[in-house]
C-alpha cells in the first residue's frame, strides 16, 4: 500500500499529527508514505526517528505540482490534515480515495472524514482526532510516541550545558490571545533565575524577535535566541533544557514531544483540544468567555491570560524542582 499525506501547516498541529503518522507507518502492507509539508514542518519531520517516510517540502497550498510529478507512482489513499479547499484539491486529483478533516470548503472531496463543524469537535484532543482518521479509512488505530534525532553538540555551539538552563517561549504565531505577556514572563523568570541559578534561554522564530528583545531587556542574564536558531537547533536546546515555560505554541508541543517538561500557559484556547501530549503542567484560568479561540480578545482585557499569576507558575516550578 502506498499513501500520501498533506501535513498540517502549523508546527503545533504537525506535532499533534505525529501519533497518526506513526500509526499509518505501522499498518500491515504499508510500503511507502510520502508526506507533503510546508518547509518549517518538513524540517521538523526530517528529524523524526523510527519512521520510514519520504518528505516533500512545499510552500503553503502549493502541493499540486509536486503531486503531479508523482504521476508514475501509484497511490492507494491520501490523507489531508488541513481542511481548506486548496490543500485538498491536489490530493483529490491524485486519488478519489481521500480521508481527512472535512469542512464546508472541502467536504465533497473527502471520502472518509471527520467534520470540523461538529459541536464537540474541539472537546476532544486534536491528536486523537487525527488518529481516528486511520479507523475512518478502515485501518488499525495503533501508534506510539514520536522520537527525534538531535545534534547534542549544541553545547559548544551555544555555550549551554545540559540541565543548566531553562527555555522560555514568550511568543505565539496565532496572536496576542495566546501570549502571556513579557511582564508576566519577567516576573516569573527573574525569581526563577535567582532561586535556581539556571540561565533563562528565550526561543522563538523571526516573527518573535521583538518579543524576545523586549523580554530580554526585562530579565538580567537571559540569553535571547529568537530568530537565530534553526529547527534542529531549537529541538536540541529544548531537549536538553531543565524545563520549558511556553504559551500554547508550536515550541510548547515540540518541548513536550522531546520529553522536556513544559509549563504551558493557555488563554483563548483550551488544553482539552490542543494541550501538550505528555510531561506537562497546564495553567488555564477557565474564564466564562474562554475558550473563545480568537486571535485577539473580543473584550480587550485578555483576562484569561492575566488571571494566571506569575507567582503561581514560579511556585509550581520550584515545588517540582524540590520534589525532583
């Protein structure tokens, strides 16, 4: 059996799709899996261990030329994890046996799907929803935790020693309704640095450079790597950190996936749907208006985030460190 997969566009969703991807690779008779992914997701997937897949890097919604180049390769089934029309069309062109998330945009092209508009769609973890696609396609629902190959020579490259620092991810590509704010992070980071002797290391992509610069200015001794690391670098730094403090973001999911404990701050989203898959402590205020899943607060106060006191995060981390 040969399968093709359109990976999610967001890093966090791509991590939550890994149980599905491993499960697909474990199917009897599976000969070849070709995964089409945006460059940043392709970089992450290229470091997966213990899974035999071919990764094709494509720009967002630009899968058609790459798929048409496979015209001599038979495809038995296609899985489309994004739910947009443009993401689905190329896979429908290649094979009518298409499974995936079904929306008002693409439902007529999905043979075996899960409707994202069902009222309970966001009340179940997205990783489980992705995994359910195997059953929808008549396959065994099996999986295992992902593992990654990392270059642990990072110490010499970045001047960091394993377990001598903690990672901080203050940004979120989704928008400010996921961002705890640099003041809150600083009020948590500064006493942690003083109380543990651990170095704070700020991580993020190029879009988070201003946030990283702002936070580093409020924290003495913090190392700001925002916009300065590759995906491979970030994977190694997160894997060897003592712990991670992060908003609901792609790096939150990556930290969890590499086995580093993550202290996760949730605002407009809910950990029921997109929480870290393992080794995590969740901070979520559960306001009446949350989860709203908005990029910005409709009321302008971001109370769901600011209800979470820096002292509560600091105290929980210190307690965990004390208990080993």
